[in-house]
């Protein structure tokens, strides 16, 4: 029991902090920082799958048209996924020759919309970006520059959660902290085995590496972006290619978003599990295992750790009692502050809520995937806090 306690504690600690610290240290000592050759002109298409995005799509397209793309030619294809509002009309209202837009007959889900769009793209590079993420100046040029290297198969941009006059509630603040850590980890991974996978706000892939059909039951950004390392091409993280996106402040919305994301991400990882073989994919395989595989297993290791702590504390006390108390404090503050407003004002309660909610959603999502649940179509949750 004591041995199991320390194994469980070690796995949790390594996943939550040890892996990031170790990889940052390794990157600082042994990481490579490849110099980009002179920019080579790239013909690229930004593919946007949009569903009922009339409030955001015009502003999104304006941030694309305003980009200084340097020597690169960039056009846009908007696929309105059976929208019931004026998404298509808003996309067409800019009257730009660089923008094409069409609507699918029915709402089939993001993957189906992406598949329909890919059938109409013959560019060298496809840029994927969510309809509600706004591009910072210069984002597309930074995103396309690494394609001057023949070994680069894809490039990931960086998500920058938007603030609303410095506000946004505990969930938005926790999200910003998480993405700051995520960017630091991606930068370290990039210098070692390459970026693990992309996030859907902004990334680019060579068209030849993108499958013609995107499965509807997997995380499309993960599935598409890992096709680069699957073909032994490098997936690059470019932190200067910035996309800004609002985060929701509604706990229920965010919980279900994370459940769906984990469910689809786990199914995508299982579908691409051959990438976990270090004999074929080297250091990238270990990064994928630690970053995506072990990280999700923490949702199940945490309750096991609680049970082992309870048994060890009853048998030996001491450090095991302290470990039990620490866990009960985190879970109590996290769950309690979701139910009782006074607890939400305690220092550190926001991080506890984020920790508890995130891992509960992760565990629920994996169980859904194992039970055969398939989230293909849903309404996005994108409200900004006013508190």
C-alpha cells in the first residue's frame, strides 16, 4: 500500500509539474533552436468552419484581410455548417476576391464542414482557425515562415485568452494562467521533439499531409496536426503567431466543453496510438505519452491517491496524514466554493475550483469515450464574464 502511494504520488507529481520542469531544463541545456532560412513564398488558404457565428465572422475576416503576409498569398474559405443565422451573409458582405464562402445543406458538425472545405482547397498550406478567434497583427506571416524548411510539416500558433477590462471571473483568470504554462511547455517541447499537437484557434499544415476526410468523433485539431509527426515531419510551435479568443465564465458551459474536448481527444489519441512508439517516433513519442496520455490519467490517479492516503494515514499517520489533509483541503475548497459563495472569496479557491472541475471533466470525458459516446455536433460556449 505504501509503495502504491508513492508510485501514485510520483506519477501525479510528474504529470502536473515534473514533466514541465524537466522538459524546460532539458530544452535549456540540449534543445535546438533552428534558424529559419530566407522566407519562401507560400500559397495558403485559411479554412474556417463556422456555425451560427454571425456576431464574430465579419470581425474575424477583417483581422485576416488586415494581415501583412509578406511574400505569401493567403485567401480564405468559410464553410457555414448549416447555420441558422446570417453567418454566410456576413462572410460574403466584405466583397473581397480573397474570400470564398458557402453553406452546407444541414448542420453536420465541424469535422464534416472541414471535410467539405478541404475538397475545395488546392493551396500548398491550409491554415485552420476558429471563427471566434481574432488574429493579432503579423500572425499569419509568423505562422507561414517556418514552411521555408522542408522538414516542417505543420506550425502551431499561440492562444492568448482575451481579457475584458481586466475582468473575467475566476475561470477566465485560471484559463489565462493555464495557457501561459501551456505555451512555456510547448516552447520546451518544440526545442526537443517538436510540438505535440496544435490547438484549434490557429495552426497550419501542408495540404499534402492533411487527410481528405476528418473523422467526426475525434478532436479535429489534434488529429489533423499529428499527421505531421506521423509522416516524420516536424510540428513547430511559433509563439509569435498569436490568436486571441474569449473564454467563458460559465462553469457549466466550461465543464461540458472540457468533457467533449477530452472525450474527442482521447478517441483521437487512441486512433493515432502508433505515435506512442519511441522506436519509430523517438522523443516525440515520449512527449505525446506524457503530455496527452499520462496527463489524462491523472483524473483517475487522484481518487486512487485519496484512497491510498486515507489507508496510509490510518496505518502510519505522519506525512500520510498531512497528504490526506492537503488533498481534502483542495477538494473541499474546490467543490465547496462552487456551491457556497463565501468560500469562493477565500485565497486560492479559484485555482482549487479550476483543478477540481478540470479533472472531473477529464475523467468524465474519458469514461464517455470508453462507453462509446460520440460528440459530433454541439453549440459552442463562448460567453465572457461581466463580473
